[in-house]
């Protein structure tokens, strides 16, 4: 029994599904129908009913086990991208913190700078990221003058997550091809797959941001532990110590109740205000200035790192949902589910139909000029085959017009008559010492059957070589008069009579524009 | 032979294979104006998963019926021996080669198949048919006569009179024009030939009706996807900063239109495949209305909406959006939401009436310009695409699998014009409003799954109408 598929598809499975559906476009529809319904019934037997599980179960059964999956390569590429992004974020965070915390004993570290970069800028970027998170189904209903979508595109375009493309130069060929396949679908169906791409970018961006904050916090902690760092606060803004103390108190609200040391006191704030102009005269307790560090660390963690971790979790959730959504709404999935789930109804033949080669040899055409001496002098014997609707009195005119010959006798044959009567007629014709030409009137709209062809062959055997037999196909009766045969009917008669390969058998054409 | 089986027999070239192709929905059946195209019996089982509900058998035509009947008469001393005489005939000549066609066509009948005797209603009746009808009567199996008027119905009545003397059930069935409901009726009639056939054939009818509804839904999805793809199609190119964009404009617009044409062709093929039409020949010589360019003025004249209609259609979508807003605020907006929404929607439809897609120029981060055409917000284009798609679907849904001619999509203005002059007006009001709402939503978010699903749902009853038009019965109902 095959394993049940997960209910949440992965990026690998999304890539594999897109690849397989693309491949199936070149496969015959009835082959797909049979294959997929067979798989659908297996899934039914295994009790797999959930949509995603059925589709992943289908993928497992359709993809040859010996063939490497592009999804695996895409997944490895994705992991590589995030790993590279994490490393880049860490390095940037460490470097930023290290740069901020440069202290040679003369210029203390400005708390404003630390808060500005690791809290203020983080929150600005966070707000822009929140704009990018607005779902498409909400933006579709917003008035056009609110440029949410445009802003989302700018954020995505400028997002550090786009380092994916940069990171791909370190991919293996297999990973690069799989990644390109996944992104190519994004270009073809921009809104559907573009959503997945957007969340991949956002996820990567949050990974970088979390790593950045981790690196910054780690570097700051390490610096604080290994060196003495003095913190001051300095700004051109007209802000007194009491105001700044209020700001820091508010910022400390999340941790103040369990880590009071991380809440700067009014005295600390008052004593750590710094103006570069008074650098030489700045008097403060160095150990006291170091007391800012819990507040700085707590701010970096609570206002910098934690929101980014939450955003990362949101981005991961959004990514999973986008992948799941795209998985179920990819072009071709509706048709696939129909093939999986709908009972296979077949009405076509199972075996292909064999074509029989039909010779194109046409019968020789007879004309008035071909009439031999017997026909001109003794007259023809006319056979009305299968009750051609013509009165006997009109037959001579038809024969004269078609062949320029005289009619000596008229006999019925075929149709509702007994076969023995036809045999007797042949015997009579064979015994006629005058050996007249035999003319057969036939209905052009009825195809020449085997029994007519048998009759002609039997007659040839009885009459012998050299005796002329002429077939005249006549058209349907219109307003009481016979008409010329339809060209397609005439052609059928010509080809069928030609198969007999009788050199003394010919077919007379109806004179153009003439009726009896 | 356990499931109902029917042998389709008759004179050569009278449409037996055409009838089989139509009933079996199989366009691989060899059909030719040359008699003798079918030389061997071929079975067409109707299967649901592994279960066969009934089988049709195509057979070669009678070639030597009189001689065959003469043999049988010699070997049937009394009426009670007739069925046995037919069986004996087949056994005696199976290997001989003298009556290959008669042996082929009579074998399934001897094995218990019902008889469907096919004649051409456009040709006059004559006594040459009586020998084969007599043989079939001797076989003793349930039988029905089908008059297939190839070309005209001139002699249908005389055939009815003649056939009535040999067959208890005589029906007229045109293999080239029989729409789905007619085929279902015929299958039900098959079930009347023998009591034990009624249940499996009724089950087969239910399965086929459900399958038809499934195909309609698939086709609706294909059309909705096609419209969404076409409306969201974008082409773009990049040029240098100082390069003039004007020369690229028309080329880019033509590329955009080519993409739309390709997608429309692909969509049509997908719809054809929904109904198992895989070998359709396109009409190439004459310019039919649907072969005519998607963007030709005539297309927009026949399938597009007038400016006023567009305003109404756009306003309907906007007003519905406004109603949603009004509902959310508990009516406190005094229905202003629907009025405002209607005005905005209607105005947008007016302004976009004449433009397929906008040509846009945007900056690139590292310099240069990005030129793009699309996606389209032209509501009228969406209606033209949908109108063309619905007409194509109507032709395909009505086309039988016996049809071997080119797909005739030709149209005159009167074919789609209602007294108010538009295909949309011919739809019942609920369906029309559903389409308008769905298209308005689709314009805003072409690949939004909600708008796609809405449009699909709106199209399903419209497509199902095609099966209803022939005789007033809803598709899927008896």
C-alpha cells in the first residue's frame, strides 16, 4: 500500500506537479484518462480522500522512481538560498553591531544610534514588509488610487530576498535548473505563481532579517562581555532627560516587570546625556554609563529580533499557504482531478480499425463510337437490374442516347427476383447465337453489391471472351424523368466495376444535359 | 453474451458506421462514401470503469442477401427451423469464403445480439432490400429499424411504411445531426427491445448524462481559464534609456495580439477535446466568423457589446459590489454604495470600450525602460472572447462524431442577433447577470481563483442549454 501523502504540499511537490502537468500536455488525452483514473481508484482503495493528499499520491505513482525529481533539486536549492541568506544576514548584523560599538575610550556609544538602527530602521522595514503581506484577495477590492499593489511590487523588488538570484550562482546545475523551472512558471502565470515567488522572497528576507538581528544581538553581547562599553545619549532635538526617560520607560514596558535592571533610571538618563562640544568636560561615572547595556540588549531583542521572528513565522505560514493554494489551483489541476475522480466512461472501440486498400482502377468508358456491328444491326439485350424505375417503353431511348445502339430485348434481373431466375437469364444470353451486346441499367444511388459483381462474372464465364457488356448507371427519378447520376455515385460505380478487370466490360456515361 | 449487444446491419453505404460513430462518440471510425469500407465486425463496448453496460457492433453490409436467403430456405423445412437455418448458414460458410460479409454480420446476431437495421431515408425503397430484411426476421432476435436520412428526408415516409411490415420499432435517426438528447432517446429505445435490457440501458443513460454534465463543466472551466489567461496576458521588452519607445509600440501590441490569438486557438482545442473531438479539420478556405481575426471589427460588431450595454454591464458589476458594501454596513449607507459602485463600474466600462490593452513605459532600477502591453482591462474584449467561445462550443457540442467535414464556424449577423441585437441578451436574465458579475470580477483579478470559479459556475448552465435546445428537455433529465 502506498504511503498517504502529506496534507500540506512542499515546494518540491509544487515543482514536481508543475513539471508533470507540463509533460502531460504532450501525452494523448485518452492515455492520460486511463492512467489517472487507475491511480484515482488506487487512491480510493487506500482511503485517500483529501485533495492535496490525492494529488501528492498521484505524483508518487506517476513519477518513475528511477528518475530524479526536479522538486528535490528545487528543495535543495531553496535550503541553499536560505542558508546563504542566513549567513549573509549574520555577517551583516555582526558587522553593523561591531561598527556601532566601536569605542576607543573617547567617544562613547550613542544609544540613539543603537536604537535608531536596531529598532527604528527595523520597524520602518517591518512596516514596508507588512504592506507586502497584504493578500491579493484584499488588494483586488481596494480602490485603484491606493497604490498597495505598486508598493508591494517595489518592496518585493527591493527586498533582500531577491538575493536568491545572486545566491543561485553557487547552485549545482541540477539545482539551478529546478529553481529556474519553478520561477519560470511564475513568469507564465504571474499572479498564481507570482504569489509563491513573493512569499519565497519574503521568507528569505525575514530569514536575513532574523539572522541580522541575531548577529547584532550576539555581537553586542560579546562586545559587552569582552570590553567595557560606555553608552550615552546624544541628539540635536530639543529633548530633556525627563522626556527621554519617559520614552525609554515606555519602550521597557514588555520586560520591565521581570527585568527591572533593563529599565533605565532617571538618574542614568540625566547623567548620560552627551554633547560632543563638551567632550573634554564630560564628567560621568564610566561604570554607570555601562548600565545602559541591559536596556540596549532588551530593545534589540524585543523591538528588533522578536518582531522579525514573528514576521518569519508569518512569512513561513504565508509561504506554505501560497504553495498549498497554488498547488490546488495550478493550471491543469482541475482537469487532473477530473481524470482522477470521475468514473471512466468509454464508448470507443478498443481495437484500432484496419484500413483496407481499395484499388482506384476505373472502368473503361463506353460511348456511341464504341458500338460494334452487332449492336448497330441486331440490337442490344438490356437487363434492368434491381428494378430501375423506368418503363420498358423508355429503355430504347436511353440506350440509344448513351450508346447509339438499338434495343432488341429487355429482361429484369436482381432486386426481388430469385437467384435461379438470374442464372436462367445468363444461360439464355449465352445460348443466343446472335451474341448481342449486353447492356445493364443499374441504379447509381445504390452501391454495386457483391451479388451484382458475381452476376457479371458468371455472365462473362457463360458468354465467353470478346462479348461486350456495358453498364449504364442512371440517376434518381425527378419529376417522372430519369436523371444523370451524381458524380460521386458514378465514380463509385466506375471504381467498383474496375476491380473486376474485365477488358470487355465498360460503363456508359449519361449524355451531358440529356434526359430521356 | 450477458450485456445488451446490438449489431448494426444493413445495405452497404447506408450510414451504419456513421450511426456507430455518433452513438460511440468515436471519430476514429472509418467512414467513407466508398461502399465496403467496413470489412470486419468491430465492437464498441460502453464501459464504466470495468463494467460493460452495452455493446454496439459495426458490421459489413449485406452483399449477397438473395443467395444467402435461398440457401437458408433450402435448409428450413418449416418456420420453426428458420433461426436454426440462419445459424447453420453461418457455420457452413464461415470458412468457405463464398459469403464472407453475411457470415461476419450474422455471427453476432446468432450469438444473441439485437438487430439495428439501417436504411437511407433519402433513397427510395425497393424490393432488393427484402431478402436481407427476411434474413433478419428469420434470425429471431429483437430488432429495430433506423431510417438514416443521408442528405434529405424525401423517402422517409415510404420507408416507414415498408419497414413497419418487418420491424415492430421504426425510428428516424440522422447520424450527422443527432444531438445528445436524441442519442439518449435512441439508447432508451434500445432498452425497450427486451425486458432484461431495460435496466442496464437505463443505467447507461444515467451514466452518459452524468458524463455529459462533467464534460460541460470541464469545457466551462477551459473557457473561463482561456478568458482569464487572455485578459492577463502581458508582453514586455526593455530598451535603453535614451531610445525612443514609439517604434516599439506597434510591434509590442501585435505581439500581444498574437499571444491572444494563440491562446484562443489552444482554448478551442481544449474544448473540442472535452467532447472527444480530436480529429477536426479546420476550415481554411473561407474566412468564417470565428476564423476571422479575434480583433477584426466584425468580431466586435457581432460579439461585443455596445457602449450602452457595456455601461449597463459594468454598472451591474459595480452595483453588485456596491450592494455588498451596503450589506456590510447594515444598509446605513442608504444604498449609496450600490449607486456609487454602479457609477464607477459603468464609467470604467465606457472608457475602456475601444482599447484592447494599455501600452506602458516604466523605468528599470539600473537604467533603461521597460515597455509592456497588457494585461487588458477592456471589458468589451472579454465579452467578445466569451461570445466567440460560446459560439464555438455550440458548434462543437452539436457536432456528431460521424461528421468528417471541416468545422463550419461561419456565421451571419442574424444568427446571434436577438431583437435587441446581442448574444448576451439571448441569455435568461439570471444567467446574464451571473456572467456580467463574473466578468467584472475577472477583469479586476484575472487569475483570482474566486473569479475563475464564479465564471465557470456562470458558464455551466449556458453550455448545458445547448443540449436542451433541440426538444425543450433539460440536459441530464429524461
